[in-house]
């Protein structure tokens, strides 16, 4: 008699939208075929999952795997290998590599590099810039494109669209929901002198909560003006969450594990520049507000913002140290 399932995951705590339950999982041809109390005789293999949780593979919607051009930090193979070891089965990878992913050739190159090397499913964001705005309607529809990513505030890499006119033009021409890094570039420039050499705890003082809020408000207002929908990445402040709770008509919201689990000043005292990221990890008040937004349904997505650097790079004296944390 042929086996009903290729294998059974037996005795684990299965996580479903309804909660957790002690169930067996029957798998056939790589797909879940049954949940319940299943006989080991119905499968060619039974895997004992006693004491373990079983849940669907995670889709990580924001990773920076650094290939091409920055492979000393990580590449598509090693990054995806780490992802699957952590239960991540698909990733959306960001465009701030070298060269940047801002045209069809760069996207095709990434896809070619990923094919038969990456251990999980993948898609790649195209960076939206002043220079490629007319090409974005075509680029966002190419096979393998996750969509368009725009930096309203400067971060790691040189992609930047700081002005309202540039953001408005991008929103007018695209049809998919674009993803945005929201920090107000004029305010960042005005406050640059607030960085204290050798003191990464000054990072959230320079890139403060007001800079994040201003940019997010600008973006939502522009989206409403042109009738677009937007995705706000790594929201880091209580004020943004309060504002975005009233912008569900146009804006979806992402938060990161870093902003949910760390808080200033303790994280900078313990981790130094290893805790340096954009937008910064802030005080406990902001962390608690982010958790409340998760509970209240304001948050749509948890993305890792996995952004590795070498330890040698991270050991540089702040502010020469690069921003970015592993996810």
C-alpha cells in the first residue's frame, strides 16, 4: 500500500491563525496535506517534533544581503542560508548594493546570481530615484521585482529622494505599493552637529523622533494627494504609530525586531555601535508604543531589516561606524 504522506511531523505544537494546538502535520509533495492525529504508518518517514513549535515558513520582507559589490559583509548564498536556518523561507532583498538595483540590467544580474545559489525563495526591490522615475512603471512589473523602494532620508548607500516633488513624481507613475525609509533629510542635515564622536548613544539624538515623524507625515500626505498607497518601513517612534493609526487608508506599517526588543540608552551602553541602525533604536517609551501598535493591529508586517557589516567596520569610532544590524 502506498504511503499517504511523504512524511509526518508528529507531536509538535502547531501554530495557526486560531492559536496553538497539539497536532500532527502530514506533508505530500512539499505541501501540507493534513492536520490532525495521524498514524505513522501513513507516511514513509515520521519526524518527532515533541517539545517543538511548528509554524509556516516566514517571509522576511526587508533584508540587505550585500551582493553584488559588498560581499565581504555577506552574499546571497550565505544570507539565504542563515535565513532558512532561522525558519525564513522567502525574502525581499533591498536595492542599496553596488551597483544599486535601479535598472533592468541590475535586477537581472541579481536574479542570475540568486538562481541555484539562494536557499529560499526571493524577490528584489528596485530603488526609486530622480534619475529612473520614468522607468519605474516597467521596472516594478519585471519578473523577480518585489516593488519599488525609496529612501526619503539618507542611510547606508547613496539612494535618496529627499524632496516632495521627487516623491510625488514616483508615486504618480507607479501602480504597486512602494516601500519607504522615512527620515526627514533637511532635519538630519541641520542636526548633524549633534553627533558626538565616540558616543553611539548620540545617534537617536541626531536622527530624532521628529525627523522620522515629519518624513512619515509628508509621505502620507503625498500619497493621499496623488491617490497612491505606501508601505512605511521600520517605524521607530510613538508619534508615527499614533499618526499611522489614522492613515490605514493609504499606509501599511512595518516594524523590526530591534525596535521591539531594544531600548536606549541601555542598548548603546551594552552594544555600542553594534546597536547603530537607521532609524535608530530609541527609548523605552517608543518601544512600548510599537508593541501597543502591534497589539492594536496598526502594524501589518514584521521585517528583520537584516543589514550586516563586518565586525571590523562596526568597530570604527562613531560616527564613522556604519549603520545596520543583523536581523
